[in-house]
């Protein structure tokens, strides 16, 4: 039986940069993440990355550069024995235009479920910000907050959404999710 997980990118998979990851040379995996993505693959998870990249709308980074960074991220994950089924990005900035793809909107999550033929209510989402968790929760899935990136100082009641679980990092989140899935929880 296939399992599905949505991951945020900046702050969850890679170290978040104050002025965006503007080129591949600035992309740095959080230590241990490549091993985690291999572990998820070994445990039957299809992994989808969903990332807001308002740097495109703001004219900081061209969209082909973001696509190339995501491609190289997926390639590095594959070379380390893991797999990202697809990386989705929203190019819009909230102050410039409204859209259905910018988290916390559910558009990219629905698109992944449609393209890969799964029920999004059976998916998990892991991220470092409330907007990473809201789409999956809205679709009936379960959510894990990682205390990396934006949420390093997270405490209960911090946001208007409470995660189902809180983990120190992606490895702890993956072990938690795998344990729950393996016990049918």
C-alpha cells in the first residue's frame, strides 16, 4: 500500500536563507535530510515537495532558476537513495496576486493527489510553518510541525492551527510517521 507525504522545502529540507535560495550553490540540505528521504522511500512513501517561492513574483529569482534548483534537489535525493515524486512551487507573492496554489491554499496538494491518483485525506504533511500544515489539514490529512526553520521557537498556542504532532527535525518526524503507519494508527 502506497503512503503519501507532503514536505515543505525551505526550513524543512534545506536551510532557509534570509533572501531566498537564489541559485543552486546556496541550497544546503539540513544535516541528515538525505538519509531521511531514503528512509521514507524504503518505507513506501511517495514524497511531494510543495514550496512557496514568492521570490519569482518579486523579481528576485527567475522561475527557470527555481525549477532548476528543485530539479537538482530531486537529483541529489535520488543519488542518495531517496526519491521525490514531484516538486511543486507557487511563484506568486500574496501582496501581488491571489492564487489557489500559494500555501495555505490547497491547490498544489489537490494537484498532486489528482496527478498521482491518491486520496489527499490519507496523506501527511511536514513543515516548519503553519501555512505548510493548513492545506493538508483542510484536506483531512495529518500534520507534523518540525522545529527547524521558522518554528525553532514553537510553543503550543503559537498559531491558529495546532499540529497533530511536533518533532525536532525531519528525522524525528519521519520516524514518528513511519511508526504510526506501521501500527495502523
